[in-house]
């Protein structure tokens, strides 16, 4: 009897999922600059969404993102873009696209805990339904990222080493210049401007 009840619940949940239309967009790729975020540092996350046999619409309302509030992390939506645009929609008030990209700027405080994290967000956009009507849609996504210790401060080149490098260039450069000034007229292979 217990197994029959479990089978019934699974069947009902599958049926309910089958009746709900799948969202148009699917998060396809997440690219984070340098593959991680350092404490007290900044990085950029590039998200690529691909459509599933549908079009997202550019031209009405721009896509928006509602981001989870995570202590020690500041997230700002930098830009959104569309690609794989339907050629027939170019130049019209409503461009239809097969891909959407979103750029986020991530900034970590020194106290953001080290390790693996996941930022939850809701992406709202416009899509075309099967009848050609524009329909608002929202999907939930997770953006995994890793927090590493702060970067070690970069050592500046010492002024002594910088001075020695310039002196070395001068010491080597002057004799080469003199040799070229003598050799060029004798050999007749002077470069012309």
C-alpha cells in the first residue's frame, strides 16, 4: 500500500510538471573572470542564456534581475545583450533573439567567507508565445562562485632596479648606434624613410 501511494504521488507530480510550459530561457554558461572572487576584490560574471524552441524579445521592457542579498557581497547588473537575432525582426520595434547575455559585477568585502558559494537570482524577461503574443516570464537561477583569500599586494619595481635597467640600455645602445652610423654609409644599406 505504501509503495502504491509513493507511485501515485510521483505520477501526479510528473503530470503537473508536464502541464506547465517549460520556461523559454535556460542558463547555458557562467563565466567568471579569473574563475573566482578574492576577498576585498572585484570580478565580472558573464551569464549566457539559450532559448528552447522560442524567442526572447528585445525592445519592450529590458530584462531585469532580482538578486539575493548576501552579506559581504555587492552585485550590480552591468549589461544585457541579445544574439542570434531573427533577421526578419531586425529594424522592427520588437527584435526576436535565441540567446541573451547578462553581465554582473561582483565585489567582495574582506569579511566574505572563503569557499564555495551560490548566489540565487530571478531573471525577468519577455518572450513570444506560440500565438506570437509577448508574454512576461521569470526564471530562478543559481550562480556558483568561489571566494579566495585576498590577493597579495603587488611589489613595485624598486627605483634602483629601474635606473639600472635604463643605464644598461644606454650603455648597450650608444655603441650600437655608433657602429650603425659608420657601417651604414660604408655598406650602402642605409634604411630610407
